[in-house]
C-alpha cells in the first residue's frame, strides 16, 4: 500500500519577465508524484506492466526522491550537463533505463517533483481552453477548396489552443508564434523552460501553443488537424501571418498540415523547427526504446513508414513556407541528423527560402556547437538567434546576419539558465517516458493513411 501526502501548489507570474507563463512550487518536494501512483495502480492503467517495468519504475521513483531530498545534486552548469549527457550510452536500452540515468546523473532540477505533480496538470497543459472568439472567415468544416476535411469537431480543435491572458492578437507589431510540441510531451511543459519564456521576453513576439491530446502519441494525421486548425485560428484572430515553432514530431505535424491544408501556407510567415524529423528516423530501436508500448505516432516516424513516405512524396520533402530548421548531429532519437541526408533538412523546390543548420557545423569551435541532445536543442543559443533573425526578415534565418563569434560562444539562449536546461531534460526524458506508459498504447500496426492522401 502506498501512502501519498496531499501537495499544495502555488502558481504565480514570473515578475522578472513580466510574463504570463506560470511558475509553480510545492510545499513538500519529496512527496511521490501522482503519476507514479497511477502507474503502480493497475486498476487505473490500461494493462498491468511486466515485472521489469515495475522494477524500473521503482528505481526511477527512488532516484527522483533522491534528487528532491538533496541526496543527488543536479549539475550546476549547462556545460557540465552537456558533458554528462554525452557519457550516457544509448544502445539496446529502454527509455526507462535512460530516464533512470538522466535522474541519477543529476540532469533534472531539484524541483522535479513539482514538475511531475504540478505543471503536468496545470492550465498551461489544458485541452479544455475556453476560446470564444470566432474566426473570419470560418475554418471548419473547411477553410478553402483543396483543404483536407477535418475529422475532429471544431470545439475540440479550438479548445486545445492555449492563449495566454496577455496575448495581444498581433497588436503592437507583435508576431504571434504558435508553439507545437513533440511526441509524449505536453506543450505547456515543454515550452515553459524554453520558447514560452524566450518569446514572452522578446519584445516582438507573442507565444501561444496547442496541446495535442494524449501528448501527441496518437495518429499524427489527427495531431496535424489540431495544428492546421490552430495555425488558421490564431492567424485569423490576429489578422496577419504567424510564426510557427516546433520541436521533434511537431515539425512533421506542421509539414503535414501545410501539405494537406494548403490554406495554412498563407497564414505562416516563418516555420522554425528544432530537432525535426521530416524524413523520419532510421533509429532501428525506435519501438524497442519505448517498449512494450509503441504508440501510433512512434510507429509512424520510422524512415520507411507509409506516413513518412506520403509526407515526403510529391514535394513534401521541400518547404511550403520560409523554413529555418536547426538540429544537432548528436541527436540519438532522430537519425541520420547530419550531412546532406539529415532528417531535419528540407529542400526548396518552391523557392520559398530554407535554412538547414546543424549547430556543430555552424559553431564548429564554439560552445553552441557542443553535445546537444534531441531535447537540449531547445535551449541552444544559435537556434534562438536564427529564429529571431527569421522573424525580423523576409525568408528564413540566415547565418550571415548573425554575430557567430558571440552566439557560438554561449551555451544557452539569452534569458535561460541551468534550471531551464534541466527542466527540459526532465520533461523530455522523464515525463515523456512516463506518459508513454500512462497512455498505454500497445500496437504493432501503423495507422492507415486517410482517404484525402490518395486523392
């Protein structure tokens, strides 16, 4: 029998940024996060796990307690953190084993239980937002001839969009930027430690985000409906094209939306992708990494799936709008992620303008070109500099307009600190793994392609 104390949460606004991004704290940091309660209670999970998984969950819970109580000290600098990240082996291991290492080595903040208990349930991760403004012209059931039909009701699509209370709807020359999350991670938590903070502090941008149900683990074709609707909705309400920033799977959610909902193209001024996998991944252990559960979205992201082949086909491997794609050659989730075959690299057959930038190449001798993992790219200073440059100019971000000596010498985007780096590692490598188990997909079948793909 497990005993859990009630944790009281206090949410407040970060005065230093004057931002709408809530912060959070808990009274007793050592309390066991409720997500473990759910996973250990087989009556609430979809199926009991194997003994191995229960053992690994117990180990992970114990290590999280050690971080919360100070027995394990978090790394104190990003440089130290990146060095420790580079030491973790990645072959023939489950994602739970990886999560245990991430926590054991101090790659999560001492507030890890707050993150697990509080932020995952807070309003910034809500899929029930009350967005009453109606767009003109209407978007649903179709925005324009040529758009794929929506299978999801408009009320459901609209309520997944989180609009901060200070959002200006394009006034004061602020560019709305829609943030789209990756596989297994809620949008609010993912961007809390990176671009929600960065684009709230930056005077010319206004971030909003879309929370995709089941944390983007379901069919990517459905996830893309949420994205297509959100792009057109925020653009219509703001009466201007918007920026769209993505991480990981979010990049193919957007690329699929741009391909099959052509009305979104005029609504996007800049597409900014972090650690994208436009060509899928050759990582042979993708489903082993998430075993025993291989969700539809994980199934679909392998290099030779029906979904990825359909996305790449008929020019889908080239940009539809000005695109700035920034990625790391040390990405162990998406492979290959360097050279001319990098999954994140898009072509430009439409001449809209594309910048494909691997940080280790652009910052070959600088800190910003160090060992950045799939998730650590969210704090990379060169990525941020390129995105700011893209938003300030027509077309994509350009290296030649950036002071590379200065930017490459940094390890973090301006305004972020080591706790943001650690928070991202916690969300990506701990929350993401637990979400895979919590949502309980167990499938060996890639979802069939929708009818509109064949027409």
